[in-house]
């Protein structure tokens, strides 16, 4: 083989080796490194700005309320007939404030601030709509004083005083009063204040004299959170490390249930696989939600994975043993129901519980205790659609239902004949969907990926061609030399 051929063959072989190494290892490593760097909460970077807020993608809260159409029958033990009204839609504007370096390495400390504004165009109805709802403070007084030594007489007296003050087990309220403005609870405060010497704690949500289910939504969160910046390990990006400087929650029986795990549901680390299990801490239910892979999706041309909420969290401990430490109810049988979880222990004892909307996946006896619900898988599940490479949210819908656990009390005539049941109050959908103008980033990621992929194959083909050309030219010249020797 002459020098010319040898140069082609050796040069092509070296180029081929470099193309294979750089194309499959080097360039891929560089691209992955840049994506890892983008998954860091560092001031001035896009990820930090998106996290800090306000978000450039609108977040909508849709609220559906269950109107009780037969309150008089329910008072005497009748089955509640419910009418779902809504949605009443609100734009949720969220920001992080008081951001400082956290106590732990690679963390930031912050508080949440949010502002909900009513969106008439996306609503069915107005905030002045009237509805019949159950009086949760009345049931709370019954629940929190039932253990008093002289409860037989005290609770009967309480009932009489509440009736004199104009209180009943049902209220006729506007949507605005029910959700945000709240109803006056001064008469309930007086009851609790009298019983404070009996170790009956006043629920914190009553202290301002008003009670509404979302009364505290339009304000700054009372809690400080510490979030991992992802600077040391991209897999920890967005992970909540502490709440009010505590690394564990205070409500449950064991460390496994009290562990703070996951992100706030808006940040996830990059490089997802179908085996990835996502975790998100949800203050509304005082625990961590798990998400598991459901299917591949295509969101406006962007490839992604859909993750669904793992509904095991709603199962009783007899069905899912790892849920045993969430059972803090005095009656262990209350922990055996499927589809509903009590949040009374982390809400000052209010008899509240959480489920999927319309009791999707709940025990049949829970669903059959009321009329007017119709669980539909597609409409009532929680999911998150994420872009595969970056882990960014493309679309998500978090759907949860708030309920009150109704217990009759023979010592209190007003509620003595109520049926025993879990009564739906409302359900909410928190919805996010990227708009077309938000997809440019993913288009750039896709272009870079395709460019790298095409370029590495082009280099491989060119290098291989050089080797082949060198060999062919060398063979041709060798044949010519052989012919000349024969002559």
C-alpha cells in the first residue's frame, strides 16, 4: 500500500474512532452536562426565574361545590342528595418571597405567596351564587368536646347556646362567603374559650373570627421551606429538604410517614425513564404523593411521559400495610376504609378528609351513602405530563376532593339524627398547560439532539468512506504495479 492510500486509511480510521467516541460519548456528555446545569436554582438562570415566579404559564384553579338539595331530610337521617355546581375558576398567581440561603448545604429558604383572582369567562356561575352547605364548625365543636368528663351535660348546653346564637347544622351561603370571605364563628369561639380549661384547643383557623375553606389562600404562607438547588446533585433538584427548619412532619406515627420527600410538584430532575417514580409533597393532605409512569405522550410535538398519582395512598392499612403509620384515629376501623384519608390530625382536629373527586376508587359503601356523585376516571384522576430530557412540566391536573366526616351526637339535639357518612364538600382541579410560546425551549433541545445525531452519523460515514477509498486506491495501484512487473 503506497503512502497516499496509507494516509487515507489511517486518517479515516482515526476519524472513525474519534467520531464514535465523540458522537456517542463526548458530545452526548456535553449536552447532558448543559441540561444538568440548567437544573439548578441559581439566581439569574431560567430555572430560578421560573421557580421564583410569577410563572409565565397560567395556573388555573377550578372549584366544583356540592350543593345539598335536601338539608331538612338530612337533619333527620335522610340520604344527602348532592348537586355539583361550577366550576368557579380562579387564576392562581404564585411567587416565592423572602428567598435566602438555607441552613443546609445547597438549599434556598423561602415562603410562598399566592393570589387567586376570579375568572368569569372560564366559570359556570358567579361568586354570588347561593348554596346549602354543612356547618363544619358545628361538627368540629361536637368532635373536639366529645371526650370531656362532663360531656353529657356540657354538650347539650353548648347545642342550646349555638341555636340561640342562630347556628344550625346547615348554612345558606354565597360561593364567595363559603370559599374566601368565611362565616362568623364568634359563637363557636365563645364555646371553645369556656372549655379551654378542659384542654380543648381552639382551632387556629377560627381565631380570626371567620371560617372559609380557602380563607387563607390569598396571603403569604405561614411556613418556611428549604429547597435543594441541585448544584451538588441534579437528582436532588427541587427537592424539599425542610419545613420550618424541620426535616420531618409532626403528625404521623413513624418516620416513614413523617419523612419530607419530593418537590413542590412544579420542579423535577431531568433525564426521566419509564421506571422513574416521582414524589411531590402536598401540604393539603400533609404528606407526600407518589407518581408512576402511565404512558408515552406527545404534547404539541414534544415527546413526554405521563405520570399518574399512585392511588395506594388512599387505601386502608389492611390493604396497603405501609400506610399503617398514617392511622392516628382513635377508632382503628376508620383507617380501614379505602378511597378516603383523614386530615383531621393536621388541621386542628376539624373532621375533614381527602379523596379523589366523586369518591373515585373509594369503597362502595362510601359512594352509596350519598346521591349525586358520578366518578369518571378521565375527569377525576391526577396526572403530570413531563418532557423526557429536561423533566419540565408540559401539562398537569391535580384533582382532590375535600370531605367532612359526619357523626351524629345524641347529646346535641341539632345533630342527633344525622346519618353517619363522609360528605363531599367540594373538589378542586389545579391545571397547568404550556402555551405555544413556551415550547421554543423544547424545540431548541430537539434541534440540538437531532443535529448531534445527524452530525455524528455524517462523520462516521465520511470517516468510513475515507478508509474504503484508501483501501480501494491502494488495491488499484498494487494491481497496476503487478501488471508492470509481469510485462
